[in-house]
C-alpha cells in the first residue's frame, strides 16, 4: 500500500462540482463564471478539471457541492498549479479565505469521516488571501 506523502489527506469526489467565479490575467480584470468537476478535496485545497488553462495566482470564488452529504461550501481559493492532461487541465487551488467558518469545519469533518479518522489536520485559522 502506498503511503500518502502530501501534507493533507485528500478525498476523491468525482460526483461533485465547483461553481466558480474566477479572476485571472486571462479575464482582463473581469470575473468569469465556470462549473468545474472536482477531482479531489483536502482540508487545504481542491483539485478540479477544466477545459481552459487558468493562470497560477488567479483567485477563485468557489461554491463546492459535496453531493454525497448534500451540502455546498463556499471558499475563496488561489490557483497554485495548472497542468495539461490530454484534452483538459487539472488545476490545484489552495483555500485562502472562508466567508463562513462552519464550511471550513464541514470540509475537515467530511474528510475525517471518509477516512474514519478524527485527527485530520485542521485548516489554518488565518483569514487572509496570502498563500500558506
């Protein structure tokens, strides 16, 4: 069995989507709306699938539908990486600010429950746009 080497446990949730408004250099200062399938989620961020390349550093205002528990969480995230995979892109976003702190706890609890653990690292309490 391969041991997870990343700092945060991640859960694959392909049945979920992220409704997004994002601001990047490609949008020339205007918000663009997109709906992205979610590849996986952790307490620190989310990986999504897009047909478009999104520049690193772009800000995204996400509403992530966690269909398996019938909840939607809202968060502001920053694009950390964007990688081309065949005809689409995988994009990694780091959670930056939670308008509703209950959503932050819901994500951490959801991941812990999927792994049967209660020791999942909690999301850092800072409420800023700076990357961690």
